[in-house]
């Protein structure tokens, strides 16, 4: 049911004095607020920890990038040069095949006339 938060136990019999009854109600209300505040503190600590981890990750990433920027750029340039070389090689082969297919067995004048007719 309800976990005891303080060292002082709840009285078993209700007090007869109206002031003491009011104080008991205030004490009960404060105990409920304490439980709610504790759960809020736990969740705010979890959120803060996640934010701190994200901040530290960004900070470490920035530091690593600054320290290794030359090496990273060299690797990027080498990789892009390899990819562009492969694209040029495969692109030129595909282009030559398309040109041969377009002008393959026909002369250039007859192919231009046939293209003009289809347009």
C-alpha cells in the first residue's frame, strides 16, 4: 500500500483535537507530495543523464574531428577519386554502347533522317 517515508509512524487512533486533526491532514498531504516529488526527481535525473551523454558524445565527436580532420579528408578524397574513376569507366562504356546501338548498322545521314521522321 503506502510506503512509510519518515521515521515517525502514523498515529493509530485519530486525535480528538481539531488542530491535531488538521495537522495530521497536512502531514498526510506532505507525504503524498514527497512521493510525487521523488518520482519527479528520478525522471528529471534520467532526462538530465541522457542529455549529458548526448552533449559529451557531441563534444567528443567534435574533438575527434578536429584532431583527425587531415586524415579523414585524405580518406574521403581517395574514396571519391576511386568512385569517380569507376563511374567514368562504366559511364563511358555505357555511352559507347548506346552510341553503337543508335548508329550501329546505319550511316549517319540515314539515321538522322529516321530520327527526324520519328520526331
